[in-house]
C-alpha cells in the first residue's frame, strides 16, 4: 500500500507485536537514561542532544532506505516532519529550561502526569474514549512512577515558573503522542521517526547555537574520549531512533490511552539499568512502585489476551 506521503506501509502489527514494541521502547528510553547520564560527564546537554540526534537521524534514514520506506515531498510529509517540533524539539527545550528553575523532585513528579495528560488531551481534542480498566491502570501506574522516581514536593525549592515550564514541556510530549497516533496510520513508523527527528535535529542545532558558541561546542567534542563519543552516539540510537521507532510501531495498533500506559515502564527500566550498570541501590518504596507499575501494565496485557482469544474463536467459528 502506498500513501499520500509516498510511503509503503506494511499491515498493522498484531496486538502481541504492538505490546512487545511498546515494552521495547520503554526499555530503550529507560536504559538510555543511564547511558546519557554517563555521557553528560563529558558534554553539556545541548551538545549531547545534538550528537545523539545526528546519530539517530542517520540511523533512521538508513533504516528507512533499507526497508524501502523512503518518502517523497507530498502534502502529508511536511506535517509529519513538523510534528518533530513537539518532541524532541519543544518538549526537550522547554523541559530543560524548566528543570534549571525548579527541583529534580518537582520535575520528576510532574513528568509522571504525562500518561494522564495524553488521555485528557486525546479526549479534549478528538473525543477519544477510555475504558474504566485502562483508566484505573493509568492512575495506578502513575502512582508507581511517583514512588520509583522518589518524586516529591519539598521545602518550596521549586519556582512557579520552573514548574510551569516543566508542565508545558510535558504537554508538548503528550501532544506528540496524540499527533503521531494519527500520522502513523499514513506514514510508516521508521520514515515518520526519521522525518520528525530531522526537524528535531534542526531545532537542537538552533538551541545549541543559542546556548553555546560553536567553537566551544566543537572544543567539547574534541576534548572527549573516543569511548565517551561512542557512548553518546549509541545512546542517541537507543534513546531516539529505536525507542521512537518501536513506540510508533505500537501506536499503529494500540489506542492513545493504552499506549500512554506503557510510558510508565520507562523508570522501571531506568532504575534497573542504574542498579545493573551503575551499582545504585533500590529502596523499598521504589520496589513497591516497580511492582505497582508492572501489575498495572499486566492488567491491560491480560485484557489484550482475552480480546485476542475472543477474536481467534470468532474467526475460527466463521471458518467452520
């Protein structure tokens, strides 16, 4: 099938493949957080983001070419590309400036609201309904995320402006999911991710120039060890190319609200990576939060299993 954007689409993935893709995307985002933390020892955030997106965009366009999903510049393509301004563009930039003005605890707690924001905006903009089971699972997962991240408001350390900017960044990230849910119907996941992140890369370069003189940025890269540069490149492929690609694959099958739920798994994988690779310890509260998230996601997974069994039985009955 060829779409208006000139992209050859494969059939929609099965529910099992979609769920697996969502879990893989959460794993990529979670583990890449640990990788990025190591790379930040050598690079400032704008330099690291630019390096990561250069690696990601290169990987995605190569993958798009090998998969035969290269797009042509038709009406749907510019819209798909501009959605990259939402994330990683505005969501990252505004969220970073907000983090500079508030506490990490405040920012982490605000970030836990993204699944709920996705559901609310999907209902507000497109009247997308959510079933009671998924809604309850999202609320439970958000509670678990708050426990895992150790998020809390403390001592009035965060400023109102900083908190507002983090909220705005989270809103842009939620809008990205909603917009992409509709775009991925007409544009193949790898091509869509490549288009979005190409625009995101242009945005990050503009941010880099505004943040740091280019000679200073090149000096940062020149001073870095080859292994650290390799880590930055690898983290970019994992955090942006693979994570977004997998997530968009899942979005082709799952509803916006269900896709939002899987975002709660990100801190679970992030915490696991920190324990395995950085030797960090896990607290009892974090353990409780992890179990809460897994149970919330598993509850929706059981629903998928029931639906799949029902669909199979109906299909079998029709064949008989």
